[in-house]
């Protein structure tokens, strides 16, 4: 059996097993943890073939699913130098989601763990699907469990918030399905590889008007999921009202579905449409960067502040993608990983704060570092990674993204750089009011991180440093895949940087 098929279906098997475990026991937790950890360990086996053949799909599955006349659908799956990292990010973070759920979810544990496994199954399908119809199916599978988790375990106005999240995503998904069906009517297939082969060989062509229609349909779904301004209005309330494990996974993994779709499908299937739209999409991304940062600056709730910061950071990724430059595409993939790890860690730590204080209002804290130095140190490391401190994960991604934007249009990079400055301002100000100064006398007993709390944080902190220092572990495979992807758009501008350039007049002097 293909390793990818085991990695994909193991969470689904775990989902059904959890459904049959005793409700009033630890069996659902241990089953979900075992399934997710096993999935992660097995997914490591996908890395070697994917990095060795970064531009080509490896671990491929291609089995006929339905054979309706004129509507053949294949379970066509594979990973390359882009998707393999997102698969590993997913399989790494899901065990962490299960682990923190055991202490942060106080009721109906069994159902919650089952939904986490179904969510992982949907995510893995999205990042590996090479049949557009199958991609759409997995896209919807990932949506349903997250909607239920927000609506059933959230707080405050969780019902309306969950409905808004679901409706926004569904409306975009319907438009994407329309584009998929329209593309099938032109090409006669749902298979991404076959469609790209046909476009590259000239077997069929898409007129500019057709490409723009298709692009807008795909863009609607991906832009909502990222989200891109002004389709972001569902995100702050959803992130704030969702239970901590759901917020962690929403920000760390689910938001990557949209940017992955833009990079994988929008840039290649509708290259002319994407190129025509690049200017206004980049402007929307820059607005999102600055707008998200400014709103984060005035937030009084820690979770809501991190939510707006996520809008700002994801705007950088979209800007890099639509720069149509190698540096921008590399930075987009790198930043997907960095953002997932750093922002995910911040939401885990926010969950710990809420557990201890019963609130996430900044005014309810103050001087936490005096009583919880471990928690304060971990939060500071994640915060510095998020703002792009050199030697931590976000610095490399943001540098490449800004470089790609500058090569496309320097003013884009100049405006986007404002977001980098603002991110340091709102994060450090929040940290100062929450952790430094005199201890808030109303806090009462405030426990520091225990060994169980450190368990999910240590691998995230290690990865923040690894991504920030040893970039060659990741970039060669990413560059190989993004270069091939950009070549398929016929708009991959090549740039050569000379090492140790020598001026002619100096070279002549001996």
C-alpha cells in the first residue's frame, strides 16, 4: 500500500475508532493521540522522495473513484516540494491540538477528538489532491468539523459566529465548484496534471476572458479562507470565540488552505487571469497588512490581537505569491510554515493564560512574569518569532516576501514594510501590559507552566529556531517546486546574483 494512502486514511480510521470508544474514559484521548502521532511519524517517510524530486509529484496515488460517463473522477494524490511541508505541518500540529484539548475542553471530549481526526483527514486531502473535484470534496470535509467545534465548544456568541464562518466559506466554495465544473466542460477532465499538460502542450487553450472567469471563481474560495481584505470579517470573532484548540488549528493550519490554493491552482490553471489581477490583489494584500496591524494595535483582548496580526501576516504571503517572482513564491511557502508555528504557539500560550486567569482581556493581567517566568519566556520567544527577529522563523520568510515584492514593484515592498514595524509595536506593547510591571493584585494564584504544558511548546520553539537558522533544510525543495510552478505560468522572471562581484577597474590592477 502506498505510504501516502496510509497517512491520509489513518486519521479517518482513528475517527471511526474514537466513535466506538467509551465516552466516560480516557480512551478517546489516547486513541486520537495515538492516531495523530502515528500519522506524523509515517508522514516523515514522504519527505525524502518529495525533497529529492521537489518539482515533481511523488508518492502518487491514482485510482478511479467514479466512472460516470463524461464525469470520471480519480483519487489522484501526490506531494511535491510545496505540499509535503504543509502535510508535515498538519501532521505535526494535530497531535499538539489533541494534547491541549485534553485539558482545555471540559465537556464531550469524545466528540471533540473525533472531529479533530476528521479535520486532519480533510486537511491532508486538500494538500495532496491532484484531482480538482476530489480537492473540492476534501475542502468541504475540512470545513464541517471546524464549524461544529466553533459552534458547539465556543463561547459568547458562538452560534452566530460559527454560522457566519460557515456561510462565508460555503459561498466562496460554491463559486470555486462552478469554476471547476466550467474548466471540466472545456478540458474534459478534473485531473490537475492532465490539465496542465494540455495547457503547456497547446492541446487546448483558455481565452483571457475564460481565464478571468475561472480565476475569480477560485479566488473567491481561497480569498475567504486566507482571508484577504475585505473578506476577512469572519475571522476576528471566529478566532476569539472558538475554543483554544480550534483557534490554534484555524490559524496555524486551516488558513494555509487558501494561500496554498492560490499558489497551486490560481497561478497555474488561470495564469493570464492571475497576472491581470495581480495589481489589485497585491493592493488588497497591502491594505490587509496595514489594516490588520493597525487594528491589532488597538485591541484590548489578547486573542483578538493575535487574530488581527494573523490577517496582517497572511497579507505578506499573498503579496509574495502575486509578485510572480521566485523569491516571493519561496517566501510564501516558507512563511506558511513559519506563521503556522509561531502564531500557533501564541494561541496555545493564550489558551494557557485563559486557563489560569479566566479571561484574555489585557487589563486583567499585569506583572505575570513575576509569578510565571516560564510562561513569560515562552511567550516572548513566540512573540519575537512572530515579529520577524533574525535567527527566528518569520525573518527568513518575510525577507524573501519583501524581496519578491520589491522586484515586482518597489513601492509595494515599501508599504508592506510598514506592517513589519507595526507588528513589533503591537506585540511588544501587549507583552509589556500583560507580563511586565507590577503584579496585578487581582490575579491571585497564577501557576507557571508545568511539564505537561511544556510538552507541546518545546517542539514549536525548536522549529522556530531551526527555520530561522538552518534554512537549507527547507529551501532547496521549496525553490525547485516553486520554480517549476512559476515556469508553468510562463512568467517566471529569472534573476542572477553574482557572488563576490569584482569591479573591472579593480580587476585590472595587480
